[in-house]
């Protein structure tokens, strides 16, 4: 295990560099957003003082079960609290692409077995959020592939999904995955693959395909995965989240 390159909340502040005072109040955390003075471009990210980092679960339209795997994200957040010094919350937040809560999370997770559909406004909002420092992890729970590829192509028609190279920090930042993303569930029996969208050198979308990391994060009795697969899934999740809030991006 390698020590995380960056393990403090200031990293998320740096991802949202140039945040100006927005005068907003986060009802869930009960803290005011800090003021940042400077001439940097305006950002809509809201980062309350002394806040806990968490994962946003994307509530999308189209009919797919966006809520699949209810124990997955709490288990990943628990692993992050135990294995890193990141100030991580106990629970995820359910967010929509048009709601203000999107700007409170650095890492957005989406999964499901069915159809995904973004409105035109959601396409615009998601692109803006990703351009300003957000990170989207889409995990195909066997059935989301076709519609996700269609919708993410609407978000970034100028940046296609490409396979993330094995040398990328996402496979080495905390735990070392020299062969890339681990294979958790069989699906079609094809090799597990990690696809991504890059803006410059920054990975902003990660798509885990033919593996089902989210199922691997769930309580072991849900899918009866062997301990080594559960551990591999959690380790990959730790890498993903650490990368999402890291200044190394």
C-alpha cells in the first residue's frame, strides 16, 4: 500500500480553485462557505469550512435503477475513513444534475441496470460541473452501457471515451493495480475495462465496464463475493476517490 499523495481537505479546495464567496449556507452541514479573494474565474463549487467530503449518488431519469446497491457507497466511505486521512462523511448524498447540491460534492457516482436519459439542461450542467473540477464515476451494473455511452457523448461530443492507460495515477495512487481495474463480476465474461474522458491531462469521467465495482463494495452477504474480490473493489474505490480530490489531477 502506498501512502496517498494528498490527504487533506485543502486538495478539494484546490480543485475548485478560485471559488468566490457565494453567501450560501449548507443546511446539512450547517456551515457557511468561506470567502476567497482573487481574480480567478468564478466557480459554482460550494465548499463549507471544516466540511466532510462525500460521494454524490446521481439520481437520473430514463427508468434505470439509479438507487441500486444501497450498501455500496457507505462501505466505500467507511474504507476511506479507515485507510486515509481524508475527512469523509458516513453517508453519500443523493443529487440531481440541476440541483444546488451537485456543487457540494467532488465525486459523483452513477450506476444501474437500465436506461439513462439526460435533459438538455442536465447535459449543460454536467459538462460545466466537470469542467470546473468535478469527477464522474459511472459503474455499469449490467444494463447501463448503451444508454450511458449515448448520454455521455451528448455531454462531450468533442471528447470520446478512451481506455485509461495502465500507467495512469488512478491505478497507482494509493493501491497498485498494474493490470488495471479488477474484475469483480462476470457479466458477459469479457475483461474488465476502465474508460475515461480527459480534459487536457485531467481525467474527469471514469467508466468502469464489465466489472461492477459497486457490487463489490456492497455488504459481502449481498452477492457472496469472496473476501479478496470485496477487498480489491474497495481498494480501487479508494484510488478513485483519492484521485478525485487530489491536486495531482
